[in-house]
C-alpha cells in the first residue's frame, strides 16, 4: 500500500536517507522531462521540493547542473521549491546558494509562504521567482475573511515584487473564483488534478 510522504519524509530526514531520496527525485524529474521531450510532447516545467539537508549539501548546484546536462534539459524547465524555514536558517549561506542555482538558470519558489518566518527582508535579498500561498490560507477562503485578506496581501506583494503567486490546495471552484478575483493567476490542487503516474500525465499533455 502507498505510504504518505507525511509518514516517510520525517523518518528520511531523521536518518539522512532524504539525501539519496532527494537526489533520486531530481534525477527522475530530469529523466521524465527528457522522455516526454523525446515523445514530442509539449514542454512542461517540473517543480521539485528540496529538503533542508539537500539544500545544505555544498555540491547541490553542481549535481543539478550535471543532471540537466545529462538529460539535455533546459534549466528554466526545472523549478526548485524551498520553505521559508530552510532559506532563513542561514541567510548568508542561503543567499549564496540561491545565486548559484539561479546562475544555472533554474526557477526558485518559496513553498508554504506565510507559515514560516515571513520576513519581508529576504524577499528583497534572495533571487526568487515564485511565492506559493500556503493551503492553510486557501482552505477556508469562502468563510474566513482573514484568510482572504492574507491571500490578497500575498498576491499583491508578489505582483509588486515581480514574482508569480501560486495558490496551493485549490480544491473547488469557489476557492478558485475568490483567488481569481483577488488577482491570482496560477493554482495547484485537486480541482485541476490529483497526483497521477506519468502515463496519465502523458494523455493529458497530448490532449
């Protein structure tokens, strides 16, 4: 039976297995993009979450660049997602590493924005592309004005900084419509698709 990431990721982090798992995920993402390209499917951007241990690896940027070159993937098709707590753990080191990742040509997203440090100063210092509105602010949009105000503020902040706002956990049309009214243009969640194996994604891409 499938095991939820909520169950195995904490164990992998604690044991250090998150390093080889994370490397496998990055490698698999690049290989999958290469397979779809070879089948003449429309190019898609792949987003990969990085763990704190992965981000701390001094060889991360070089590893990613090698994977991209091996599979012939243009860097802008790979998006790296990091939580606020990861990049704020050591601001100077995070800034240096993010610059290396951006120099390769990757896109960088802050995952679960609004639930961690939420320091406005890092938005100015770090080379970011995307802020992802945490699902906790999306879930009760239709009945919680505070959540709507927070989502509105994040969207406005993203726009003023030239970043893309992506709403996470969009599960129904009411949430989508409210977010659209607030100026959000990008969404992810079960309203659009549940996690699917590559074969089903291929059918969607062909359509």
